[in-house]
C-alpha cells in the first residue's frame, strides 16, 4: 500500500529529513521498521515523530522530558517480563520458575 506525502513547506520537509536520516539509520532505532517497510518509510515515520514532539513542546510551552530507558517496562511490566523470557529461551536457557523470590535464599535458578 503506497502512501503519499502531503504537500507542505519544502524547507521544513528538508530540515526534518536531514534530522531524521541519522536517527533512522542507527542500527537499533528503526531496524524493525526498515525491515518491514523500507528505509524511506522509516525516515518518514521518524520525521513524523520529530514533528509531533516539536508541536507538543510549542503548543504546551514545555521542554522535552525524556521518558527514559525503562518506559516500556513501566508501561507494561508483564509484557516486558514475557519478552525477556522469550529472549532467554532463544539463547538456550531453560524456562525456570519465574515467581518473584529472594535469589540469596534459593541460590538462583537451578537445574
């Protein structure tokens, strides 16, 4: 499904493209998006994210507050735990009891 960019300020579009290219080219920032949709769509999505953040800062008169590296863990801790378990299983670790416990008493996960 092809999408069209709407007509607008060409100077703003060029500035956003210049800012979005290095962000979209970083290996960990947009790699799933690039793999699914291609490099240009990843750049367009990054441009949209930059523009949305700038609009919110200007509209509400606030400075940017970085949500931090733990935003997804705080937003949905159960999903974060499930993702971590899937990554451990993919690395070959067995699925041990994942109940919260004191690792000093139990000595960690044992076979």
